[in-house]
């Protein structure tokens, strides 16, 4: 049997997507190339020429990210020219989908060693840069969903209203994300997963997005950024609670994972760190947009023959605080197991890199705690979500 396993997983530090952000001076290809170079350097028993494919998640494939960034980064890292690459866009779950495709290729027997990776430089290629026209949906789609879909921030407020989540709930959760990420950072919890990145200004070795002093009381003073008079009339149930403080941060970052068949890993003397138990991807209501992690979780658990209580660590992407909170409320999940090292509210959300960033954090947290099973799901634009269950190998 061709059993896919995770041999290694790393990420760059997370940097604010601002002109003075720690990674803003670095071209996204140069950022990802350093991550790929260090991934191969950490696994020197593997000849890079044996890699069958590099599957790269990237959402805004425009400007500096338009040229098949995985391919360019692999070559920029000085790695063999015959190894190909392709780019995946499943919005926020792009690199999680890259992991799925990599593992599935190994399961099929068509490939043996695949690198899944992701990159997004949101300071250099702003979100939405690839949209060249006003209408990206078309007349037939618009007719089906008249009077029209809304932006993700409005969807976040719709989700909060549907699940009865107050502004205080969102702000309390957001503050906890920073507190948990700060605790992980200061205790060395991120040390094994982060690789240093050299920039024109020097070496970057730590996340700069975590705000240790954040409190729910401070967040309560922020303005609800998506409030709109016309939409208030259309959706009178909305309380307009989503702010810059209880939503994910726009961020620069890259991540990479080495996936291979268990047999090949053992032949090379490389230790499999985790195996894949089950995968799923599902669509849900495109108006609510952010709810698909709920059915994706239900489906992936059914495929795995498991219950949520069997899972020790949940990573549900914090695109907005209402997303993991609605997921938790709907499924009755244990809040202590939910994003225990913080999430995208504190660590940021570099779109194409986030899927592997989450899985990298989950892998290391499970190893550090001696726990066994982890589940990850991410909401994605258009009302989709990926879900993955992994098991730490002894």
C-alpha cells in the first residue's frame, strides 16, 4: 500500500502586510525559496532530484505571484531543474488542498515524493489583485443568487447573527487567540516550526503579528468595519460586530511540507512524523460563505470512523472570530482543544500559505503534548472548506 506520511513541515515567521513589515522587502519567490531550501537542507538524506512534484498554494496569482511561484522558488533555491511545479487556488485553503493533492498522488501510486507549499506576500500583491474586472461571477450566477452575495466580512456578521454570537464573544475569543499565541511563542512552542528568513534588513526569526497586550476590553473600542446602511435593511438580524481586531490579520508568509510514501521514507532513514487518516472538501451556502468547516468536519470524521471527542487538537482557521465560534457551538467542541496555540487573528493569514501553516503548528503541538489526533478545517471563499485528520506516528 502507498501510505502517505508527513516527514517534515516548516514555515516562515508571520509578518504584517505593511510597508514596514518584516518581510515586505522580500519578493514572494525569494521568501518561498528560502523555506524550500531549508526544508531540503533539514532532510539531507533525500536527493532533491527524487522529488516528483512541488504543489504550491497561492491565491493572488498576479504581479510578482503570477509566474508559477512554486516553480520559480524551487529554481531560485538552486534545486534541480527537472522537478516540476503547479499552483493551486482554493482560496484560503489553497495550501491545505496542496497537501491533499500531494497525499492523494502518493496514494494513487503515480508519485512517491511530493512537496506541498504555499506563499502569499499580501504587502506586495494585495488581496484581490488578480481581479481585472468588476463582475467576476457572470449573469447566470448572479441570477441564481439575486439580490447578490456579500463580502466575507458581512458573511462573518451573518454567521455571528445565526449562531447568536455577541460582540463580546468575538472580542473575548480574539484576545484569547493573542494570549495563546504569545504563550506558545514565549515558551518556545513555535521554535521548531519556524525557519529564519533573510531579508535586505536582516534575519527574521519570530512572528511579529502577536500582540501580547491585547484584551477584550481594548478590542471593544474598535469600530465595526463592515457596517452598511443598505445591507442593514437587507439583513436586519446583523449586529455589525466584526472589527479589525476580531478578524485575521493580512500577512506575508510561506510554508512547506515534505510528504512521501511511508515505504520510501523508511528506505531513506527518514522518520514519518504523521500519517493522513482522512480528507474531505465540501461546499456550503455561498452567502454565509464561512460555514463549510461544519459539514466538512462532519464528513471527514465519518470517513475516519471517528467522533469529534476522539480528536485531541482542532485547527479551525480564524478568518473571523465568528467562524471557529460557530463551528464550536454547532458541534459542541471543547474550547481548550480549539486552536490551543492561537490562530490567524494573532498569527495572521497569508492566504496561500495558511493551510500548511495551520497544519505545521498542529503537527508540532501534537508532538509536544504527546497527543495523537488532529483535525484541521478552513473556510474558503465561495462557501467551501477543506478538512484533514492526521495521526502522529509513534
